[in-house]
């Protein structure tokens, strides 16, 4: 049974605004989200940190959306990770995956950095919004591969929003996720240059988010710390979790969209299908495929 203390410190996101209205701030704890991603995809330590940061960052940015609108972050690079996808919506559902879950760095290199996991590449950012026929998409070159700098660069270049982004995944000596979380501060048009510089410089002095969380601080404390000495007003908060809406019916629908010849080619055996986002496996039996073929033949006659 979960204790009251553990319940109060579950993964959540909190949104606020400074009392002068010049800065918006979102803070999230994603410890269990990152643990679940690591477990589901059997991630290397490199991928746990990089994908964990991406999942945290995309959740912070999705907090600005409405209802079930969602944001997708896709990064492709020439590093060993090759590609990652992270997606979140404003109701706190987060999911994601990497192309190479086993990716590692060459730790013998003198100039080793986490950014080399992704290497040189591009970041594609898509918003799936209500009343929009197509996703709104922006593309920028990767700046560092550490996700925090890359998201801040995207927001400035593509959306002209000056932002401070801090993302952190703390790993213990055994390779387990200890804590994970992040902070996003966005300057409003009313803010002055000196104010923005002051907030950005202050953000750089904060201890790692994971260290603060492991020390007993929670998202409320982090929000106050991040914008000090300004006062901040809470606007909303809600739980976040690793969640994928895939199910067997969706995979059956996908198989039903195949052509008749393609269905006949796989009709003699069952199919094992896997969701990229959550690594859930679905077995489609031979009889289920035969049923799809029968329905298709009826429609063809």
C-alpha cells in the first residue's frame, strides 16, 4: 500500500506564472515515467538518460496545449542512438522509444559527452492540434544533443519564445533511475531584457533537478526556487504517467487495411506485432486473419 508521503510525491506537473505576469513556468517530476520507459524498452544507461530527458521535455511543452492535443518530438542523428521519438499530451500521457535501445558511447574518448549519443542531426517538432488538418511542424538542427539546449533553441528559432529548459535524469551506482524531472520557464512579451537575463542566470545556478528531488524537494519547491526572487502563482497541476493508447483492435484495423494478396500471403500463420512506443506485443492469430480475409471477400463480391 502506498504511503501518504509517496502519494504526495508521485509524478506530476505543475504550472504557474510569476506575480508580475512576465514569466510562465512548468515543473514536472517524471521519475516513474522514465523507469517505465527503461523497463519496457530495456534501455541502456545512455538511452535511459537521453530518452528520459526527451520524455520530460515534451511533457513540459505539452502542458501548454488543450485537452488531448499532443506534441511529438523526433530527433534523428548520426550517433549510436540514431533516432528517438517522444510524445505527450496535456492530460499527462507520455510515451516514446529509441531506434537502438542498446546504444552505448565509447567511454575511452577524451572529449566524451552525452550529446554524442545523438550526434549531428535534426530535431523535428510537431503539434497535433484541434481544428488543424495537418500537424504544425518545425525543424531545427541539433545544437548539443543534450535535449535541454536543443528544446530551448527550437523554442527561440521556431516559435520566437525565449525559454530556459532544465531536464535531468539521475542514475544511481547500480544503473537504476533515482529521480527524473524538469523545469521550463518561458518569457512573456511583457518581460524586460534584464529580467530575462536574471532568470536565465539564476536557472544555471540551480543544483540538478534530480538531486533536489532526491533531497526531498517536490515540484512546488522547485517552482519557487526557479523563479526566485519573484513570487509565483500556481495555475494548475495534474498527474503524469507513461501511457500508450495502443490496443489489439488497432492492430487488427491496420492488418485489415492490407491488400487481399498481402493478407493471403500471411494467412497461413499468426502474426506477432509490436508497438514501437511502448513495446507491447500483440498476437494476431491465424483464425483472426482468416476472418479478415472472409470479410474482405464479401465486400469484394
